[in-house]
C-alpha cells in the first residue's frame, strides 16, 4: 500500500474536523409562519378496513390528495393521535402512502 503524502494527511485531518463540526452543529428547526394556514388531517380512531372501511378510505384519499397537492408548498399535518386500533392491512396501506409521499418529495428516510 502506498504511503500517504504529507499534503494528503493534512487534508484528511482537516476533512475529519469539518465533519465533526457539522455533526455538532444544532439542527435548525423549521418554523411555520404564523400567518400561513396549515391544514390538519385527523386519522380515524379505528383504522381497520373490516370494521371502519368508509372512514379509513376517506382518510387515505384525503391524505393522498393533500400529499400530491403539497407540491405547491401548501403545508399540512397529519394527526395520528386519535388512533386507538390499527389493523395490519390498514397499517400496510398507510405505510405505502407515506413512502409514496416521501419518494415524490425526495425526502430521506433517515
């Protein structure tokens, strides 16, 4: 293996310091302007296709509509707190919709 040159070692040390500084920086919080309207989409209490199909289907349809229209930078939030029960099928569909929204807006999963 070839020995690193002095310039390359200096560059690597400086690069490591830059990375450490970036990691230690506090993350900026995204603040929502007070004047902007934020739509709140509330999830149904029982998310199950067998027990509560209509409300779950309406919720997923509204979520898809708002997620696709958010390219215009209209902000919306989803309130998952009312959920007391979620079936595996509804959870899978919800996860698929969230993943679809994440991919269309180029958002990292980290």
